[in-house]
C-alpha cells in the first residue's frame, strides 16, 4: 500500500489545521466561514481517498467502489467551489449583493453536476499499483473544475488590478501556491500515476491559507490594545473638560445664591431690581452652557446640513494659531489646550470655521496688550457626530455692554453688505456670529470692561468613518441589543447576564435618546424597554419609534414587575413582541435572547 502514504499525510495535515483553527474562539465573518467550509471538505476528501486506497487494495474493484468514487468527485468539486467562494468573498468584499447571487447560482449548478455523477459511467482503474478513474463522470468533473479555475483567475486578476497596492492581495497567495503545486502534481501524476498526490496538494493549500486569512485573535488583541490606549489618553482630558465645565456651572450658581441671600431682607426696589438682573444674567449663562455644550441629546446627524468637504481639525487649528501669532504683542502669552481625541477627519465648511476662529483670535490679539490669550478645544462624540467646543479666553480690555448686546441679538441672515466681507481672512465679530449660526452652531460670549472676554463656539460636525475599519467589519457584525431603563441596578444586572451571549449590548437611561437613534436609522436587532420608564413610559417610547421610522419592525420587549404580569396580553396588543418579568430576569432574558437573537 505504498500509494497510501500521501493521502495519510493529507489527513494528518488537515487534522492539524482543523484542531488549531477550531480550538480558539473566532469572530464569524464571510472569510472565516468560507475557510472553515474549505478545511472541513478537504479533511473529508482526504479521509475518503485513504478509504478508497485501502478498499481497492483489499478487494480490487467491488461494485460499491464506483459510488464511493462518485462521492469523492462531489467532495473534490465542493473543495474547488469552496476555494472559489473564498476568492469572491475577498475580491467582492464591497459588493455583497453580487457575491450572494454568484454563490446561489454556482451552488445550483453544483447540485445538477452532483446528480449527473450518478447517471454517468465511471471507469475504475486498479492494476499494477495504479489506482485511478476516468470516463464521462470524470470528464464532467474536469470540465467543472476548469470553469471554476478560469472564474477564479478572472476575479483574482480583477482584484489585483483594482487594488494593486492593497494588503488584501496577500490573501491570494494560496491560489498561486495551488497553481504551482497543481502543475507539479499533474506532472507527477502523468509520469507516475500510482502516486496519489491530489489530496496532499489541497491540504498544503489549506495550510498556507491559514496564515493569510485574517487572524481573529491577533486582530482582537490589537483592537483591544488600541482602545485601551485611547481610553487612557481620554481619561485625563475628559476629567479636565468636566472640571472646567463644572467650574463654569458652579460660578453662576454661587452668584445666584449669593444675590439671593443679599436680597432676602432688602427693601430698596432699585437694589432688588439690580439683583434680579444679576440672577437673570447668571441663569442665562448657565442655560447656555447646558443647552449648547452639555446637552448630549441634541446631538443628531439628521440635524446636520449637507457636508461640504472633509478636513482635519488639528491642521485647521494649527493654521489659525500660526496666523494669529504674527499679530501678538510680546507681552501676551498664547496658550493652547487641544484635546487629542477629536476625530481626525470631519465633514463641514472648514473655510468658514477657520475664518470665524481666526477672527475671534485676531480680535483677542487686537485688544489684549498684555496678559494671555488661551485657546481650548474639546469634543463630545455621539454616534457619528462630533460636537466641537472652541473656547477663546483673553485678558484684554473686554467688550462694552452695548456692543455685547448687539452681538448677541444679531440674526443669522447674511446681508448684501456682508457678502463683500466673506472673502477676507478675518471678518468682524457680528458676521462671525452670523456665519456660525448659519451653519447650525452657536457662539456665546462673556465679557466685562477691563477684565477680558471669553468666546465659546459650539458646532456639530459629521465624522468620517473608515469603511474598512476592523470594528465595523467584525465587532459590529454581532447582534445589537439595546436596553433602556432608568433603574441603574437593572442595567447592571442585564449587563452581567449578557456576558454569556455573543451579542453587543448597549444600555441607556432615556427613552428620547433611543427614539433619536431610531430616527437616525441606527440598526438594532432587539430593544428591551423598562415599563415604568420616566418621563416617557415604554408604551410612549414605542409609539414615538413607530412614528419616526416608517415600517418600524425591530422586536421590542417590555420589562414588567411581577404584579403586572397578568397584563402581558394588553402589552402584546399594544405592539410589544414579548415581555420580561424583572423578578425572573435571568430566565426571561435567556428566553428572549434565544427567541429573537
């Protein structure tokens, strides 16, 4: 049984690949699924090749051996089709619709060929140590294999030309190796037909492919390390930003409380009137900070104007700083504090934004003869939107009350006289206010005569995402489940339960935030809502979601307390798909996940 050596080697190599590949948890993707199918078929074919050699050496050409050869033909065709499937997944990774169509058509043709194998003759050769087959069935197999090889060559060449410098081209290395091994195998088979090397060639191709597919373990570690560094770098900056905002909000509150104490026993109407104005001004300042900076719920991509261009915000800021440095007095210190976590590429009108920021810095340089000018830039990111917060503070002479009121009351309408100024590098402050408001942003200003000014620009910009990002390609392929509850302990309990399932769990405490995400067309596979959610109940949130998205069909589950379980049918009639009893959270959550995910 000398001709058994190579098939046995093929079996051992395939076992090694299967054990290593399946011993670790891997991320499911089209590429890894195709490879899993390929190595499984390769293993079965190599085992069947060994069985055929043993049976034909022991029994010659029994009647049942013909059908076993036909099954071997099916496995050979399946293996080549699996390789073809891998090629189109790599070559057509951005065209899922075409890829799916090709897969369906080719599999339908495969089934017809499989059936034909059992109606066509197979001629089995077993003499002088040579084990081989030929005949009509073998001819059909060779023809089908040739067609697949030709199609693979077309897709490979197309991909190589289209993505000449792309790293994905390394994934075609197994095909080049297979071509070389195939030529060698056919040459050997021609001169020494007793050497059964075909299964071994396929096994070697699978082995080489193992090192060229995306390695999920390495990719996962890389992504986790990258996010760990990002979170570490964000921690200090976010702490500083929150501290700054807390100081900004604390000051007007303290002023209000201080004036309130003064006015408690005050009888002079003029002093009371002045005190009320101080309270009003501080309340307005506090309201501006909350509404324009910290109001996360107002961030929405659906509210953004059409993107104009892509720009790098760091380059924009650096250009503004370099321009204003030339106008600074030697006694003025320019300080900068720029967050390093702002997305590198944003969509927006960078020309106008640079114009406004430069104008405010020029204004600060013009009226600050000594002291400092400080530029601080922070960000708040929500989904695919970045809220930019520019803060320009100076120790200059400040702005008069009349001028300040004029700026704050200006509308966003660009007048004919303004059009003549728009081409200037710097514009007057009134026009700067109009430009930002025209883009959907706001500018706040605080100033006192002789004590300097603070300008705050707040504007939302859409984030440019990389379509080939690993996270969006793999991590976000997990089923997305969102749970909304204003009970923090409930969210913690569900979060701990979710670790047992292959899902991406998102949590929230506000129904209106979920409604906005649905309005922005964010995709979810399951929604779980707290029944007694405040200020809007689960039923109200469900109605709002159905209202903002036409054809809303995401499975939505309501969480009830035990005493409300008898009302479950009413909730089903109101539009909920299912329910969870909070006192039976672990069992019900498991049931819901298995049912809908």
